[in-house]
C-alpha cells in the first residue's frame, strides 16, 4: 500500500502578499500608459489626439515623481492624488513652466487647459478600470474647474480690411497670405483644414470646397461654399504655384513645402503690428478669421443650423456662442418695449427752472 507523500505537510493556498499578479496595482505606470496608448492608436484616433495624450501623461508623471515618488503602479492612483494634481495645475503650476524663454511668472494655467488635462486623465482611468487594472475609477467623481464665459473679441471689418491690404501682393508670400486670409474669412475653415487643401478639393463648377472625411474633425465629408471672388484668387495662386513647384497643395512656403500654421501665425502678428492693431486687446490669430465668419454670418441673417454644417461644429451650442445681438437694435428694442414706455415715464422730463 502506497503512502501519500502530501500527508502531514502544510498546504499553501495563497501568496504571502495576498495579491494576484493580475490585481490592481501590479501594472507599472509606464506599462499602463503604453497599454492605453496602443489601445487608442488601434481605435485610429487622430495623431494630434495621441500626441496630446503623450504630453498630458508626461506632465502628470513629472508632477507625480516629484510629489508622490512612492506611486509606481496605476492601481495606486486614487481620487485624492488626482485632486491634488488638479489643485497644483490650477494654483501652483506656472504657464510655460520648464520653457525658460516662454515662462510667464505669476500666470497660472487656464481653466480650459486644466480641464483638457483632466479629461485626458479621466479617459485613462476609465480605460484602466474597464481593463481590470484598477478596482474602481478614481477620476469618476472629479469635476472640471468652472470658468467664466467671456465675450469673444472679434475682428471688426476695418481691422480685417487693413490686414488683407497690408500684405504685399507683389511677393509670392504676400499674395499667398492675402489669399489665405480671404479664404478663412469667407469660409470659416480651421487653419489646418485650409493648409491641407489640394487642388483636387476645389469644385470650381459648383463653387465650393469638398473636404473628405479624413480632413474633418468629425471624420465626415463636408461641403464648404466659397465666394466667386475668393475662388478666383485661389485659382491664381494655384497657377503661381505650378510655375515654381511640383505639388498639389495650395498654400506653400517660399521653398515649396506646405505652409505650416505657426509660420502663418507669425506673419499675421507682423501684419497686425504694421496696421496698429493692439494684440492684447484684439488677439490676431488664424482662428479669429473663423470667429469673424461665424459672427458676421449670423449678423447678416444666416441661419444657425446651416452655419453649423458649414463650419462642422459637433454641438449646436458651440454655434450658438457666436450669436451676437446688434447693440443699436437692442437699444431700440428696449426703448420700444420697456415697461416704463407703457407708463409714459421712459423720457426724462426737464426740471422746471
């Protein structure tokens, strides 16, 4: 009769630390981010979105290493730590910190920037929780910081006319800049959409630009009407391009490569300074032309839903933000419908001498 070799021996059922390799906290921070990043890349998110995730994660890791060096795994992150990071961004972090030539002392990150970085962390935590790398989502209860809504400072007609006229059309760069400004003000295109335009996107017969899904923020094809005068300038620019360069892109740098947004931003700033626009009062950037188009489209009687389709706003509330009431019309309407008008007390009577 054989003897059971296990008889009389202690049975080991659990590990000393009481945790499984698959439990929360055992995935390192960098490995956790790599899993998240590769998952989002597989979902074919925009390159810009993926780059933002990398930047926001780097900012968070730098703070975490300095403030909580004991944290090494995603499962160790909790609500208190994330809220502490929010407060750091809102009240301690200096704008452009780490970039000596751009650092702005006494200027903290804006609520919009804090909200963007928090949104990225919330997305990561939600992913880690769904993948079983966290027992619960520590970011679920966090709310974005509130911000005051400020009225946008929109470029007025005189300023737009001055910017367009100051470009030297006797030079290639000046003519290109003038055409780009006209296009942005006429269509409300985002600067990156305009700079990626190729001749194939112009439908001259239908007088419009046909943007394929991959060029749009919402990934859907879009038709953008163009005025005949602007279309003529675009055709002239394309003819100018063909005389010097072998490319289908419409907006080019002097050496033939596609123009970059930062290059155009710098030139806009130079134009604004030349015509005397105070950029602290009225910031001048490519997006201001989009603001100008949306605001004036509605002021001139255009309807909200057509504008939403032209500029491809995902939410109608974004489009509604451009609704401006003409101040003169508002005063006239108030004078007519004020309750005091009905009582005959709206006019100030002269005192008897």
